[in-house]
C-alpha cells in the first residue's frame, strides 16, 4: 500500500467517487483480495476538510485421536503467513442474542397493533426481521460545532418531533433474512457475497440502496404491512435514544461498545460482527452505530437548512442520485460513528460495509 492509502485506512476517510473501480463486474461486483483492500483504502483516502462526501472423519482409535490432536496443536501454533487480513478473530466469546421468546411470527391484527407499547417486539413472519417499538418524542438533530468530529453537514442543529411511535428493526437485516427473501422470489434473486465471513446472523452486506428497497417491497407484500427504510431523522432519533452525547453511550468511544476501526472489539477493521454482539441502546436497538453503514430513505443535502422537522424523509430540493447512509462501520474511524454523523453514496453502490435495517409505520 502507498503511504496515502495507509493513512486513509487508519483515519477511515472515504470518497464515493473513488469506488468506481470495482473490477470486471462494474460497481455491482464484490471486490476480493488485494484489489478489494486497495479500492477500500482509496475509498477512505482524500476526504475534503470541510465535508466528508464520502472468514476427518472422526478417528475411532485412541492413537488416531492423539495424532489429530498433535496436528491441530502444530497448526494453531504456526505463525500466520503474510497476506490479507486473517478472517479468524482473536479468541473472545461474545454472546449472540436470539429473538425474544415472546416474539410472534404472524402479521399483527389491528387490535394487536394498537396495543403495542415502546420496547414491545414482534415478527410478522418466520424469517422476517424482529421489530422493536420506538416511542414518539422530540430531539435535537445534528451536532454542535464544539463536538469533536463535527461537520458542516450536521448543522444547523434543529428540533425534530416524531409525533407517533413506529417500529424499527431490532438488528440490521441479516443474511438469513435476505436469503429468505431471495428464496421466496423477492430481492431480484440476488445473493450478495459474504466476503467469506459467514452468512446466518451476520448483517447482509454488498447490498445497494436499490437492493434495500427491493427487500422492503418484498417484506411489505409478504406481510401486508407498511415496511420501509428509516428517514435520516428517524435514524438519528432511534440512535440517540434520548441522549445528546456524541455516541449513544457517552462522549468517548470507549472500548468494545461497537465494531469500527479502533473501537476495541475483536472484529475491528477486519470484518462484520454477528448482529447483537454489543450492548443495546436506550431504545433496545443493536448496532445503530458501527458494524455496517445503513441506507436511509433520504436524498443528500449539504446542510440541514430547510430540513423537515417532523421526522419525515428529506427528498425535496436535492439530487437523489445520492442517498444518505448512517451509523459508521467496521472499517472506519470512531468519529464517523457519532450519532450525528452522516454520509452519502450513489444508490447502486454495493460495498462490504454497506447494509440496512427496516422500519414499519404503525397504526395510530
């Protein structure tokens, strides 16, 4: 790697315009090996100062078992060969959450929907995302100029009022959930690469904004309910969960609160973590910052001048060839995980740190 790429890797800087070189498959292709690393590094380097636009058969005799044990010991103690980042994380056990036992797996009846309270959870099909009810409320969107990492695109700060409770995916959409969509004839049959890190309960990656919209369309059709992406305001409100600090847990990134480049987790700057690997925020939501950047409905605007104050998606007055992403990722620096931080990408970008979660409008 050239020096500039190394600096970019450590500071997590990125520019969408540098992602265009994605190999023979174009922007929709997955980058692997060195070419992927170089592309990702280029993508992080060179950010403008004023704005950031961007993983034997069983031996039946005692002798066989001993031989196998010796072989394993030798393999485990051999030094790692140089090359791409090793996909096996350091030994550390982190419990992975499973959906609550009370979660149902059928579309809610009108009576059940109206009876929902904040922090109630539900699933509306066996392979649907688990949803958490988020309360109505007001918050200050954006960040003060005194906050380390502040950008002009996070100003001016303004009060947003979300008048009705709504539901948010408790976790990022997982490979299990995406693969169920594709198997059911949805999601355009697209099977995104997991980069060799594993599928299952890891967040789906290498999905574009267009892909995310295809998923929520399938989910809405399957359940008969109004599933969608979050607006930028809803995302920040759900991330903050009643806080006004830089991060959902305080003003310092701390250790092992999230997965990013220098967050102190076993997955830092290596790969995604299984969803639910870190503590939930005050609303009971997981991985609202770190792990993967998440698509929102909003089109990109340079500042918040003229932004809606009711929590709705900000579509008017912008070039919607750029869609807002929130939450930072496993690949970039802590400053980009701040609750107020936002960024943008072209709707067709598929990257190994881009995913999404879903929202659902609830009956009043």
